[in-house]
C-alpha cells in the first residue's frame, strides 16, 4: 500500500506543479500584453504631441 500512496502523492505534487507553471505562464503572457499596450499608448501620445506641435508651428508661420 505504501508504494501506491507514494505514487499518488507524487502524481498530486506533479499536478500541482504543472498547475502553478500554467498560472505563471499565463501571468507572464498577460504582463507582456500589458507592456505592449503601454508601449502603444506611449507611441500614440508621442505621435499626437508631435502632430500638435507641427500644427502649432504651421499656424505660427502663417501669422508671420
């Protein structure tokens, strides 16, 4: 009976470890998605800033 109990315990431990690995992998993927979204938001904001600056410079040149 001890051998079966040991095998059962090992299987449960392995299952738990696989579950933790899957959760960690999901978290890492989610973190990468969040990072990509943040980078895209920064690039969009920089683009909008540059466009506004160019528009304002153009308007300023028209006033001269």
